[in-house]
């Protein structure tokens, strides 16, 4: 295991060196990523302007911002290693590049994850941390050492949930080839995790809690920091949900790899 993680770390180092050889391109991508994330923050400020609209179904602007920042941190960690999941069907199945992956004595899923990185997501991560600090100060949330530990653990758990879900969706490509893939449509659902779950209808709440558990990425764990009437006990199950998602994904991925028959060319 130590050898494997060393190899994956070297994957990252080599990609990082290659990426920084085009520094202007990297900086441009970083700025574009930041602008994309800032757009959501501006939307919240425009919607909850503090004059005509002060809350969203009882959720204050500071609480909505806090959840949004929480989501940015998890989705940025996920975005760092999710590049190849997004285009898995086209790149690895249709083009047959998964053959190359299977020739190496390493876990095939981890190879797919660590062959490419989205370094620009670092900007979203830093912005997310900044939004959390800003919203916490406005909402008079005081962090204790345990709170900070909870924030770190659940941010990582949230990113693991996202990786597991999208790896499971990508594994469906082993059973039927298509260039578009199933990942892009599901990716749009991540946007729901950036806002309080109760503002959506009951069907969406159930779907995001028990079918595709994106509510455990940010909303449920974020409520740990709110007043008792808005705390969700389910938030404390976020790390367990992450482990369960990993177990299901490992099974689906193994079944998918067993079905892989190359391109025949």
C-alpha cells in the first residue's frame, strides 16, 4: 500500500511539473475557476439582499453562504482528481485506453483518478474556506478545535462521497459504450448540494439523501454549526455514508472491469 501511494504521489508530481510549464495557461484557468465559483456567491447576495429578502425558507444569508462555502471545499477536493471520471467513457472505453491501465500492477480506479488533475480547483478550495470564515463571523459561529476537526473530516468525507458516486456512474460505461457518458448529467446535481436541502421539494430531498447522497456532502454536516432547531442529526453519519459509498463503488467497479472487452482494434 505504501508503494502504491508513493506511485500515486509521483503521478501528481509529474503532472504538476508539466502543468506549471505553461504557467500563464494555469493562471488563466485558475482565475476562470474562481470567477465561476464567485458567480454563485454573488447570486446569494443578490437574492438575499438583507432589505426585501432576508431569508430563504427560514435560512439566513449567512447560513446559506456557510453551506455554499462548505460545498465549495468538498467539491474542489473532488474536482482535483475527477477529471478522468468526467470523460471516462470516451477516453478509456471508446478509445481503448483502459488496456494501458490494466497492464500496470496498480488499482485501476486509482490509476484513472491520478492520471490527471484539475489544479485550478485549488482556487475554489481557498475561496470556499474564505466564504466559511466570512459567513461564520457574520453568523457569530465560534470554532472550537473539535469543530475544526469536524470541518476537516466532513470536507474530506464529502469529497469521497462525490468521487465514489461519480466513479460508480463511470463504471456503468463498462456495460454500454457511449461518448457522452452518464457523468455530465449527474454532475449537474452537485449544484443542489450548495444550498439548504429544505428549500427543495420533498422528492428532491429524499433523492439527494438516500439515492444519490449529495446532501451529505455539505448540507447535513454544515448544520452541526447552526442553532439546535436547524441541526440535522443525519449530518453525523457523513463519514459512514462516505465509507458505504466506497464499498458500493468498489463492487460496481470490479463488476465493470470484469465486463471490459477492449475495443477489438
